[in-house]
């Protein structure tokens, strides 16, 4: 982005298309969310070039360095690409610039309307994207200063997770396969394969793919045992993609320490409760993936499941660099008593992001002690933005 050279004051539609094709593929490879905003003046036919230049200059002054402003070939529409941003951020941006334009007299000749398209799929053609938004903005039924939305590309693709079961006992192997095939985790699809020994697993080459890979294996196996496989996987360049559960009949501290020191994520002593295994996979390990977008998907899935059995896995997301993760953990805390979550929600209530602050206040106020907690916060806090948010949500709850 920083290497783009502008030959004019603003990039043109045909110049942006080649960059869009690269970003589009990044939606899948890097799990990058793109949101594009299109703007049009409500009275395009009556505007001269000076006013259009004024719109261009105004938009250039309000976007971030990571955003890309361009003009459509007809000269009457502008587009802005927001990389790594959702429709929520784009909508907040539009509301902010609309408020400025309506308030300042020097912009009195300008009246805009806008459309938003969030892109979470690579199944989108640039020309089609342009035409759908131009059509959305062409109708007289869309009011000045209104924001429409094109939702054709916002469906989140499913993340494939490879699952390998390495177990020599045929009956138990089938039980595990059946259990894992029945697990439903929103936004994830499990591809389950079984192996009776370590050698057949390594011969399959299935573990060499770039997908996140859950390994559920016994410590003692024919040909290649579990510890040997563990050593091989943890010495691969992309070893962090593996989530490794080791099963064992040895209930000793020494065996468990040896496994953990070798790099397992979970050491499970046989016999164990299959429902507990399912819960661990659903509610914990997907949250420890290195890719932020996968973490956010996992949080969304856990919020929809709505059963939170422990807090430790979620606390780190309170300070995540991704505001979407902080937003989702504020939602998830609805499912946990306020006694355990209030200190974290109070921190989120003072977040720099408006949506996170709003969700934290909404989660607090849902508790029967929520109004009182917000009132205490209002009286003791020095954060004016957080105080205003707490006052607004409390008043809304009380019906004022």
C-alpha cells in the first residue's frame, strides 16, 4: 500500500482493480476482511467540478493511511477500501463524516448518500461489485445522508480443520471418529481421518497441508509411537498449526510432564469422558490459534453455543489488538455471572473502540445488579467517553 504512486490527486477505478484482485485472494489466504464504501452526491447533475474536487479533498483528509480512496469512471461516485475492517467501522466512519458535512457551512453544497459492502469471500468480481453499489445508490428512494448495504459477499467462509485420530484399538478408534464427526462448531468444518498406527499417519502426508490440524493420538502405538510423532510434528516449520491431544493409560506425573515438555497441548488419561473431550475442542483450543481471524471465528461460534464452562481461555482477548475479538468477548461474558466478569467488562467499557464500549455496557446492564454497577462506574470514573456510554445504556434500560 505505501508503495502506490499516485499520478493524479485520486486513484481511478481502472487503477484500483488490480490491487483489488490481490486483496480479494487475501480474504481467504490471510483471512482478511475488506469493507468498501461507495459515496455519491445526492444532486450529482447540479454539481460543478470544483464541488466534486471539494468532496475528494474532504474524503482524503478523513481516511486513514491504510485506507484507499478512488473515483469511479463516471466521476460522480467515490469508493473507499477499508482493509482489515468490518462494516461496523465503515458505518461509524460514514456517520462521523456525515455529521461534519452537515454541521459546517463551507460544505453546504454537499449532500451525500452511501453504500457499504463487507467482503468475507473471494467470490466477487470487481466490475460486479461496482455495478451493484452504483445501482444501490441510483434510486431516488435512498434518502440523502442515508447508508445502504450490499450483503452479497459478507457470508463468512467455513474454515477447514484437519483432524487425525491415531489409535490402535479398532473399537475405540471408531468411537472417537463418530464423536468428532458429530461435533458442530460454527464457522469450522472438521475433516476427520483415522489411522491405526503412527507409520500410516506419517505415510499419508495429510499432516503436511497448511490447514489447522487437530491430532488425537495414543502415546503407545505400533511402528511409530506417539512421542516420536510428537517430536516430528513439533520440529516442522509450521508446527504451530497443530493442536495435539495425547491419550494414555499411564496416570503418572512423570508421563504427563514428559508429554507436555515434548509439546502436547492436552494429556488425557484413559478412560475419559467423551463429552469432556468434545467440550475441550469446542470451547478452548480453537481460541489458541495464531491467526487472529480464526480466533474471532471461534469466539463467534462459542458465543452462539452459549455455554462457557471456564473463564481463563477468554481473559486474554480482553486486551487483544483486534477490536473484533474484544467485542466478541464482551458479548460472551453475557453467559457468565457479572460477579466474575465485571472487572473485565469495566476495562472494556473504557475501550478506545465505540462498539466495544457499547457492548460492554449492554452486557453489564443485562445483570440484575447491572444498573447499580453502571451508576457506581459513572460516579467514580474519569473517562468521559465511557461515562457517556454508561449513562446512555443505563437510561435506555430504564426506559428514559
